């Protein structure tokens, strides 16, 4: 009797479980995920020489706050744990290990910097922790064969360099090219892509190639040398401060080359305005995101949503700062991937979903530029469009490069 | 930094070694037991000892490494009285030596450590011979220049084949040897570093209490008298600089092995400044001070970060100023005061 | 004669060590008083205590005004000039800048200029070297410079810490001759600390003898000079 | 040839910047015998105040300029009183750590209050090139002019005023300074105030050229430091000349000799070489003391 009753209860329970199975089937969790929340990790340079990028982490946090206010992702709140890595590779290793081993996050998101991410590249792949949408434009983040747990996000620097090279070969095959680049991984990546795009023959067009260090107070001397080299085309691989100096100095010494400015510094408000809008006319750049300081987007829905979000969730943030657009866009991408993952919040599925984004439209990306990934394509944004500054706005022109 | 007046002390030196043999013994025993003590002290770690405890063991590994580096700086600044803002350079040279040897020549990791130390000793000595003719601010500028120049040299295009340029070198993290099963890579690395540290600290103690140590201290306190007594000041100072560089180089090699990656960005000027901070806050001319200093530079930035994401450096700066208010002779000096 | 400085129960020391264990002495207006004693008796500390350069307790009054515990620069402003042990030369400044600094707290420009000329009258060698860096002066010249700087304050009380130290006998004689002259002509009261007791007793009116931080003997110079036991047991000549 | 002249003149323009920063370093050294590592960050912060006064409050340039100098003076004075006073009798290295503390605090606070995007700082000088030349702008000339003016004022102040003399005396020998009635603590605080003011001037001149951001001074301070030591740390005139030498030498080396990658390293090695031969700097006075 007793036994049969126990059996009966058991069988009822089994039946109930069996019945519930279809609905429950996908509720699978790895560490960091639960019915209530999804915990993920992030690091950024809140202190130290690269602290200008710290705002990206703050913007992501502000976006997470908005998502949670709107009800979270599939009913789960997002919890972001973020630490300061000071742009130092050893510190990054420590902080990422803390996130993975002590905080037990589900995945890592948008960790910043090429040397810093290189330092943890092997580790996260050995641990099989999704390492999503890292904030660097190096090429190595899209290597699913060898590093199936790491994925980039922004168009990589090499691709962008190739776009400029292609444009020069098509439109100015007799150019005499002068290049100024920052002497670090970022500058060299651009340079590498550009030279590769020019090809064996095109490389002969380069008449001068100069570098600067971030500690240099000014780059006036380099601009003077570039002018002296007779270059009539200028590829400007510099961060905002040096970009503004370069634009102004070349105007001051009346050097008027065909000027290509890397996307890193293509901000109307925080680079061209300080440099002088009149001095910036004719600058060509490759864009993929909307510049919040470019008046052409003033009535754009995506921009207005962004502005409303900035005002509500990140009022102390600088609205001229393109990094705040970057944070918003990348966080938007993440939320889309997580939505797609549904209730199956294993590390494997998160990675799988991040690698199956199909033509995702992100509000602060340029119209027509979409986020797409696949099991073999770990470069979410590969499209960029050239734009020329007309004294007021960047006018997009030509085709959308990339696929 | 102060004027060239010989009377102005660089720091208040501590008179005697802080710790007795008994306390030293207990301390070392605790360090050796640490990987097994952690789960006991923090019961919530039980059962998951592998993961959470591993991270802490990794952090303590870093503390040990920094302690060796600070000890090295202490030899030159604390005992020999020469200010150096450039020891990050030796840390970088040590780290790159280890990385290049492992990456290009497949030298086993443990063998790279003495090589790094030896190379740094030579570089430090050669740098010291001319540079130590400078004093005060001038030496500070020279050493600071070294800290600034080394990362730039490391990415110089003509040695890129060796150093990996701006990309740096990724190396393999060593596993426990002989197929030891009860120890994972982190624990093994901890013991390896601890072992090296014990040797280095023991050597330092003997060095400082010996003839050479007395010569260094004599030069620091009474340069003219020392010279008159037949001490070759220039040679002793340069040797001290070389030995100090060797310590920091050994630390750099261990650091490279622990992090399994080197790049120019790992060795900015801020690293050198951190060592100086660790040195002063730990306690000058104090061997145990190096450990306190290492704990400070390892953990206080994390605390600052946890207090404010808006401006962690502002918090860190306040910690720095507060530390010199409360402990003008460093943590080692404070401990001494509390004891007696 | 009126008392310029009265000291009662003066204790002073460095850190935890007390050097002076309750001194009582006084200085008469216009006179020269000397403090004698062996090395380490507390002579220099006594002078430093009067100027507030060390931690003190007890009473020190200058012309009836309590000065114990005041800051050095405030005591100086009350007219106490100090020729310190080691002369305290500003070695990087010129001779004349050193002398000008002596009058830093005075605002009577015309009188300062006059004083400067008068002092150059006492020490013509300094006038010759007025543009020279003070660190390059000889020991005797630096001592003269220290005295000149102190005099520029136009002090009521001049504290002198071993002005003969390390100088050749001829120069010592010259300095003492000038000190006596200044005392007589300008009525500057002086408190003189000396190891060379014979020299000090020669110029001073009154003497105190210190031993390990206590006054053991006091009296007029003549009395002490002629007291055989004191001379033998304390002064050693 | 034209390019060569261009390099020389842009070196002179950069030299003007280094000179103005070196002058601030010499100032604080003369007054306190410390080299303040936080000097650059303090100057940067003062420049932000100037920027806010011009761009946000809307004051005319020169009003904001002098107001900033005054604010910097008060701030420098206050920092000495609050932060450094309690450390007065502490070991030198403790004070250096406090400087490092101040450096990171100001750097972080500037980013926190003013964000990291670069800001254009106006120049009070005309934008058209002076006398039709194409090598130097009015701002470059103005920088040199103001730096030389500050230099002359400082020289006069230290040489001919009792207060200036007292400040030097207090730095050289605080104990003797007290014995002539100088309030040494006050002198140190005044020295900090003056140095902060000069730093503010330098910052405002520099910011127009390099753009204002929280890390504006990190590179410049090093060049300023090198210039000051090259010229002689106790010699304001030497520091200014040192600034020009460093500016021109760095440009020419980078453009014609060693390339831009190593120019900083090589420039520093050269400076150290000079210091080995002339330990007190090119124009510094070797201190001679007889015992």
C-alpha cells in the first residue's frame, strides 16, 4: 500500500514533469544566469592615461539601466559588473579572472583595448567564456576557428584602411601619399590595412610615413615634414587631439592635401569644431555610426531616442562624445543577442546567438549599415560608407563598402 | 625631491630590520600554507576551492612578484639613497627577456628567471655608471627617461621580429611539473614565485647586513666619510643599482610568466611610479616593507575602483596622501611604532 | 640695572630627551652675559630655547613680556637676534643679500640703509665682498657676516653661539674686539655661549656655568675668573 | 630650405610652450626646493577654470585670464596649507608621494568635471600671420612674449624685492630664515600660489596650441622638466633658454636625424649627457661652499 502510493505519487510527478517539458525545455542556465537575472562582466579604463574611453563603460551601464527599467531581457534583469583595468594588460588579466572566477559572470562584454584583450584572449577561450563585442578595431578578434569564444564588434581598422586605399586607387591613381600614424597597435593596424589595400604597386605612392607618440605635445613638426615631402594626399591616423592639431596645422602652413581622416576622430563636434570647421572642409572619412554632433541627424528618430536616453540615464555624460554613441550601439547589439538566446542562457548558446545576428538594425548606426554574424563570420559590422565634410556636415557619398 | 644639500634626508631610514627570525618563520609558513588556508578562513569558498580560491592565489602571486620588485627598488633608494623613477624599465626588460626566451628559444620558464636577473643586473650597472654621477632631481630625470624610453624601444621597428612590436608576445602559462595532480597551474605558480621570493629576500637580508650593505648605507649617510675610508663610492653605487635592477628584472620575468603576456603597454611610466609608491608606503630601508608596499599597490587601486567609477584615481590619490600622513615612515615603520 | 631677559625653570629638549632641566638666569640691559660649560652641557640648547627653536616649558620673559612658546619669527620680531651655531649663512645668496635679510622685519628704510653702512664700517671686508656668493667667504668672514646679519635687526638682545669656533686666533681676537665695541657703543645686550671660557670671561660682565642642563655656578665674571675651584673643576684651565 | 626653417620655427613655438612650463617648475623649486610632479596637472586644471570662465560664464579673454591667475594663486596657496603643511617635517619621498597623489587627483577630477573630449581654448592674439610670414603665428609670438614678461617680472621680484629675497632665503635655509624673522610657512604657501599662477598662464597659452584635455600636460611636463634641468633648475632665464633648445633640438632630430619613433628617447639621452658634463645645467650656478 505504502509502496504503491509512493509509486503513484512518483508517477504523477513524472507525468506532470513530462507535461511541463515543452515549456521548460529551454530553461537552461550556466553560471551567472537565473530566472531573475543575467550577470555579465565588463572592464574599462576608468583611470589612467586612457580614461577618455571610460565613458563607454558608463554609457553601457546607463543603457543597462534603461533596459531594466523597460522590464529587462525576457523578464530577466541585466546585472553588469564592471572593473577598472587602467588600460594595463596585467590589471586586465586580474580583473577578468575576478569576473570569471569570483563573480562567476555568464559572459564578458566589450572589454577595451588591443593589448589588454590580447592578454586575456587565450584565457577566456580556454575557460570557454563568451568574450563578446570587444572594444577594439584590431583584426584578430574575428577568428572563430582558433578563438571561438571571442568576437569583435566595430569595423576593424584594417578594413577601413583598405577602403581609403581603394578610393585612392580608383580616383587618384597618381597620388603622392603622406601618412601620420600613432605608434601603437591601433595606428599600425590602420597602416597595415591601408598598405595592403594599396597593393604592391600602390605602395609606391607613399612618399612619407611618420609616426608620433601619445606623449608628444604636438605633431606640428610631422605635419611640416609631410608637407615638405611633397605629398598631395594625407592619411591621418590620429586620435582626436592630434587629429585636430593636424587639421589646423596643415591649414596654417597652407598644405592642402586630399585629407583622409580615420573614423576614430571623425567627430564634427569634438574634433572638427575645435580644429576649425572652415579648415576641415573636404576631409574624407569612413563612417558607420551617426555622429551626435552632426546636424544632419537632428531630426532623426534614432538620434532623438539616443538624446532622450542620454538625458535620462546618463545626464552627466558628454553629448559631444562619440564614445557615448559607441556604448549605446554596442549595448543595443548585446541586448538583441540576449533576446535571441531566450531562456537558454548557457555560455554556449549565448555565443551561438551572438554569432547568429541577421541584419540587425541598430538605431545609431548609419542607415543601411547592419549588424550580421555567423558561425564563420565574427565581424559584426563590416560596412562603412565614405563621407566628405562640407563645412557643416559629413555628406555621405558613394556606395556602402563591405558586405 | 629636495635640494642637493647633503643634509636633507631622502627619507627617515629605519634603524634595524623589523622582523625577528621567529616572526619571519611564521610569516613564511603562513605564505606557504596560504592556498590551503584560504578555504578555511573563508568557508564560503569550500567546495569551489578550485575556482574562487584560484583567483585569490593569483592575486597573491602578483603581490609576491611586486614585493620582489619593490625590494629591488628599496636596495637602491632605501639603502643606497639614490632615487629611481625608472624601475619599471627593468621590470619590462626582465619580462621581455623571459618572454623572448620562452617564445623564440623554447627555454623552460624557470630557467628564464635567472637569465632575466643577470641581464638586468648588467643593464642596471651600465646605466648606473654614468647616471649615478647625477644626484637628486637630475637622477630622477635620468631614471624617468629610462622608464619612458624602454617601452618605446621595445616597439622599435628594427627589433620587432624579436619583441613582437606593439602586439607584444603571448606565452604559455606553465603547469605544475612532473605531472603533479594535487596542484593546479595557479597554485604551482604561486609556490614557484614564493620560492623565488624567499631566495631573493634571504639574499637581500644577507647583502644588507654584510659588508656591501654597510658600504651602501655609509655612502647614503656620509658620502664623504665613506670615500675617505676607502669605499669606492661610484662602484658601490653602480653595483647597488645593478643588484636592484636584477631584483626588479627577476620580478618582471615572474610577472611575464604569471600574466602569460608582455606588451609595451604593460610597462608604462605608471608602473615605475607604482613601485615608488609601494616602496614609500611600505617603508624605506625595510625588508618587510616591500611586502606591505606590494599589498598596497595590488589592492588599493581595486578598493578605489569599488568606491567610485566616476574618478577612481581621485580616490586613489586621496589614499596616497592619507597614507603618507598616517604612516610617514611607511607601513613597516607604523608596525614598529605600534609594537614598541 | 634693569633686567632685559628673565628665565625661570626653563626646560627644553629634543624629542623625548630633555636637555635642560629647569634653568634660572637673567640678563641685564646693556650687559654681556656668558654661559659656559663643557660639550653637551646644554649651552646651545639654552640659546635655541630662548628663540623658540626647540620645545620649551618654563618662563622666559623679555623686558617683562612672556615669550616662551612663541614662534621663532615672533620672538625675532621682538628684537632677539641669534648668531647660530654653524653661522647659518645663506650660502647661495650674496653677502649683501644676507645682510639685507637681517633687516627683513624692519620697515624704517632710511635707518636700515644707515645701519648697513655703519656695519660695513665695522666689517670693511664684507663691504669688499658684498656681491660675492656668501658660500665662498672664509670661515671668519662668514662669522662676521652672521654677526652683521644679526645686528641689522637692531636687536635688543644678541645671542651669540660660539663665535670663535673653528677660527684662527687673530680673527677671534678681531671679532671679540668688534663685539665689545658694539656692546659699548650701541648698548646691545649680549648673551654669549663659549667653550673658550677665558675669552668669554674677559668680555662678559656676568657668567653662568652649566653642567648637564643645570646652572651650577653663577656670578660676575671677575668672581668666577678668580675662583680657583670653579676654574679647575669646571673650566679646566 | 623652407622646410628646414619651418622645422626651426615650429621648434621655437614648441620651445615657447616648454619654456613657460619650465618657468613654473623653476618657480616652485626656487620657493620650496621641491619639484612638484603635480605642477602640470594643476596647470591643466587651472586652464579648465579659465576655459569655463570664457566659454561658460562668458567673460572676455583677458578678464578670465587674470581671474584664472588669481584663482590659481589662491588654490596653490590653499593646497600648500592643507596638503603639504602637515608633511613639512616628513621625509622627502613621502612628499613626492603626496605630489603623485595630487597629480592623479587633479587628472581624475578634470575628467570628471569637464569630460575627456578635447576643447578648443581661445587665443587673445590675431589669427592672421604676423608681418606676412608663414612660419610663426601671433599666438606663437605672444607665447614667447608673455613667457619673457613673466620671466622678467620673476627676475625683478626675486632680485629686488624684500619679499622675493625672503622667499629665496626661506627655501635655501629655513632655520636661518626664521632667525631673521621670516615666516617660512607663509613663504612656502606664497611660493605654491605663485607657481600655480605661472602654471595657469602656461596652461592657457599651451591649451590653444595642443587643445585642452585632462592629459594635456603629461607629455609637456616631461619636456618642461628636461628644459628646466638643462637650463639650470635655479635659473629662470636658463630654463626659458633650455625650453627653446629642447623644442628646436627635438624637432630637428625628429625630422632629419633619427626619425619620429625615437626622438623623445634620444632627446632625453642627449639632455642627460649634457647634465653629466655640466651637472648644474647649462646656465645653473655651481654651488661653491667653503667649510
